């Protein structure tokens, strides 16, 4: 939750992030976030509680699935943008994708 005790709603955060984009970019970013949230659910991780090591573990999982380095890089870049805007929008104090 946030400082007011209101639970964070990933759907609203995702919508707020995606509304900044259009067309194929929005479609790609939406898919990247869907993959991230699905992985978080599978490993029992709350996406808004993720730390940098979680992003690294996800990248390794994508490698093990045989995804191209460029695809993994793009997905991590999408997460960096998503979490950067979550900080800007006041949903998080800091991004797990910093640095």
C-alpha cells in the first residue's frame, strides 16, 4: 500500500504508464509488463515490492527460455520506464531498476 494505507493497484499503474505511448510501442510495453507481472505471480512476488535482484532473476529466467539478448534488454528497459514513472507518479519511493 501507500502512505494512506490504500493498496497499490498494478492495473492502474500499468494504465498510467501505457497511456503515455501509442501503437506498436504501447502493444510491446503492455506485453513486456504482462510477462513481468505473470512471472511475479508465479514466484510469489508483489511487483511493487520488487528489488533489483528480482529483475536480475527475471532476466536470467528469460535467458533460460532462450530469448534473444535484445528482447531481454527491451523488457528490462520497459520495466525501468514503468518503475521510473511509478516513482514520478508517487506510487513508489524508489525504482528497483535504478542504476
